[in-house]
């Protein structure tokens, strides 16, 4: 996992930043692999159980609202640096396409607790907890979609910073 992630980061994600906005999706995979590594290291057998995939899936999905907010807030810097993020005017002049990605992924986070409970990874309160944590993320991403702005992006970004540690706790 470690060697594969180094290759994915250095060999695919980083060079793709100057070529296409799909770099963000590759970067989300890169960000979802460390929890798999930790799970395997903490597991007596060194294997990946279903819980590892729930955690990695949550990290993958979380990264999109988080990063789409950053991409919108820093769109001029990314453009000036030659990076092809989804916020590039060539791909999204209004910010709504970028915000749509955030909405889709925030909504996909909502049932992650139900999935974890159904897989037998955790207890039933987790389903309600993740729904309670995810609802503000969905609301912030929908507000960003309704009216893309730096203020809306910032709210979504700070909401994502609150979501992740609360989810992990």
C-alpha cells in the first residue's frame, strides 16, 4: 500500500495536476490509502477487513467537498500556477460544476454509517451519528451550489474540517 501510494502520488497525481482536473480524483484515492495502511498495521493479521474499506470510502468521499472548496477559493492561484483544477475557467466558469461535485460527494457520505452498520463493522448509533455529522456538510455544499462564492466555499471548507475528526472519533 505504501509503495503503491508513493507511485500514485508522485507518478500519477502530481504530474496530472498540470494536465487535467481528474488529478483531484486520483488525489482522493491517495488520501484514502493511509487509513488502509493504518488498519492493516493495527490488525493482528495485517489484513484489510470491511471496516477498512468503510473508513477509506469515507475519507475518499470527504475529500471532494473539502478540496472543491479549496479549489474555488484558490482558483486564481491554481490558474496562475498552471494547475488544471476543476475550478479552471476552461472547465467551470461559474463554480456550479465544482459545487455539484461537492454536493454529490457530501450526499454520498450520508449513508456511510448505515453501510458500516449493515456490514457489521460498528453499532447502530453510528448510523445516526454519521447522518447528524453529514447533514451540515450537505447543507453547506448545497448553499455553495445555489450561489457559488468565496464565503460559501469557506463555510463548506470549515465544515469539512469539523466533520472529519468528529467522524473518526
